[in-house]
């Protein structure tokens, strides 16, 4: 029998090869004990694989929340910039504008997530020096709240990516355990059948061209 390769996805292991072998073992009265032993490994790989899939879904949900938080923060920073620019006669070189936006608007809102959080934090510190400014009085409270939401969303997404990475490592380790159990099952079947390889092979699905399914893709951190 050609052994299943570890390069295939966990779903293929479970749904194609695992279900086939377990069903074949369970249907043979002489193999009942082997079927019970193998299904434990099957279930464990499926459980860890599903946990990884759930972790990926969590990443997607939190990424959407972070994009929304980034969108709201950017719009408020734009409002701040253009409101102050209008108050300065649309003079981008006005000292007041340069004090708030020394590198301009685009440099603040078109950077990495962590960098933008740091720049907005610095901007808030500058704005807090002139609380009576009409533009500051109108926008600063909302800007602070949006920054807090933004920072929490970044932290939540990073934690989710780490959790998914850990879940992925568990899947990889469990795939090895599954392969060991699969190979052992073949040896046990062969022993019970007194070395009849032709009969033993019927308990294991024929291996075709190896494939790697999407569920075996480790999480990638989103780009800013």
C-alpha cells in the first residue's frame, strides 16, 4: 500500500482516507477493535482542524472590525485637517496646520496600523494643548474615542492571528499522529489477515495525486 503523505490537507486525511478506512474496518467483524482505535485519532484531527478553521473565521471577523475602525478614524482625521485648513484660509503652509500635520494628511492616514495609531496619539497630544480651539473642541473627544476603538481592534486582531497560529501548530502535530495511527492500522490489518497484502490493501483508499487543500493554509497577518 502506498502511504498517505503528510503534505495533504487535514480535511483530505479525515474525509477521504480516514472515513474510508474507518468504514471499511467497522464493516469487518474481525476489525472492530481497530476501527474503535482509529476513530479516536480521526476525531482528534477533525476537532483540531475545526478549531483552526474557527480561528481563521475569527480573524476575518476581527479584520472587518479593524477596517471599520480605521475607516472611521481616517475620516475624522480628514475632518480635522480640512476644518483647520479652512480656518487657515486654505494655506497648507500655515504654522497651525504644520503644527498639527507636519508631514501632511496622507502621511498620517496612509501608513501601517501601528504607525497610524502612534501618529494619532501624538496628534491628540498636540491638540490637547489648545482645547479652546473651535475645531479641537468639536473633534477631539470623538477622535480620542475612535483611537481607543482602533487600538483595541488592532490588539484583538493580533491576538486572533497568534491564536490561529497556535491552532495551526496543533493541526500539524495531530496530522503526524494521524499518519502514525493510519500506518499502524495497516500493519495491524495485515497481521490479522496473516500477511495477505492484497486483502489488507482493500481497507485503505488508493492514493492518487497528492493534493493540499485550502484548510491547510496558516494564517497571514493582514497588510495595512
